[in-house]
C-alpha cells in the first residue's frame, strides 16, 4: 500500500536540474537505507521481469541489479513498452524513424556491455508519451507475458514521468491480480524529491549495493545510449540525460521499493 500522502503531478514536475546529487549524499538518507541481497530479492528458480517504459530505463534503474542477477544465473525478461521515439521532437538529426531503429539497438548494446546471460527481450511498440492512453493495452499484454513465480520490476507509480507512472499503475494492477511480487523502481524521483520528502515511501525503500566492478559495468552500459547522452547539434538542445542526471543514477547502489 502507498502511504497516505498527497501526490500531485505538479509537485513531481521534472524541470530544471533537480535536486543535486551532493544534497542526496550529504544527507545520508540513501546510504542509511536497509540493504537487500539480489539473491533473496529474486530467489533461485524465479524469473526477474523488468518492465521498462523507454529504452534505457531498465539500465538506469536496475542495470547493476541486472548484472548481479546474470552472475547468479537468474533468468531475466525485459519488456520494452515503447521504442523511445518521442525523445527528440522536431529534430532533423533524430527523426522518429532513426530513433525507432537506434534506441532499441542501444538497449541491445547496453545488455551486451553488462555481459547479460539468460536474458530475453520483448518489445510492445506502444507510443512513447502515450501514458494513460496505452495503460490498458499494456495491462492486457502483461497478463500474457507474466508467469507464475515471476518477480516483477517496473517504474514507481509516482515517479514523475507520465509514462513511468502509467507503467507502474499497469504493473501494479496485473501483478496484484496474478499474486506476483512487484518491486517499484524510482528513476526520475531523485530529480524532484528531496532527502526528507514525505511523498517518498521510505519505509519500503531498500538499497541494492553494487561493488566497483558491477558499477563499472553499469556505467559502461549507460554509455551505450548515445542518442540520450549527447547534445542534439541540429537543434542546439542539451542531452536528454545530462551529466547531473546520470550522476544520480550511477551511484554505488540502486534503490527499489518493496
């Protein structure tokens, strides 16, 4: 259950540079969260299912966990909800057709950089930016793809990005109906929230600690998303994922809500 706090989309707006990583680190809030072992989170015999709103969310939110699960020999299914074709509106350098071809390939490259084994990938090709419009269609697809015993991961229902929140709601509904464990993953939360923010369900938050080698694999995988981390020369726009955003998502641990 979510805590009884007020959630307003305006309060979770993704604007400006957001909360600096130094603020998070100086608070000690995240480093004091209880740890959870991936081997316990996804027990032997269980399959991890990652529902990713856009190509890159699976790496940004759970790249370190994916590397650890691979090393443990766990089976992984990644469900790519959209192809991320709305990331560069009106860009001559990155038209929709190029993004549709490039962004899924970036995910494949990232998974290779993580040295993933036992991983399957399903693409749903739902409209990027569709949010609530694709929520029911996504739920119907998930009913077919989920299997008994799956441990499901998806973006938090209150993460701030409309697509992320729609994915979180759809997964919550389907996983609940099928009696599957759902682990929510904050991604954009670190941008709009603050260390003492009561809107974040801290009692559910756990740290997945990444050793130096695992973190290096994740950072290398993030670098595969060149369309997102490089500036758009044709429009003069900054990268979709500038350094200050990547810094918050490449800590030596990942945070999940259980």
